[in-house]
């Protein structure tokens, strides 16, 4: 059975037309668009920040986008 991705209908589009009004997009498409535009900002949010976990592994901050239900 093929795996299907959740689908979303753009109810209000954005000013740059990354998500035009009325278009139906998959969760994968949505995730890729967010990653494309957020990824370049990763190092600008906390420049120079370096973290190490308890095992000595070097970590870097990463933004995460989550869709949550909104009350109308």
C-alpha cells in the first residue's frame, strides 16, 4: 500500500505566492518550502552558538516548524 502524505488546502495565500490561495499541497511540499526558506536563517539566529551534550557530541540549534490547529 503506497504511503500518502497529508494534504492541506491554502485558505489564505502568502504575499510572495509560495502558497497561492486555493492550491492543495502535501505535507511534504509544505515541509520542503519551510525548510528552503528557514534553513538559511539557522546560523543567523544565534551566531557562534555551540552546544555539547552529556556525551560530548557537538550540537547546533535547529528551528522546527509544527502545524497546530487554530481556532477561527
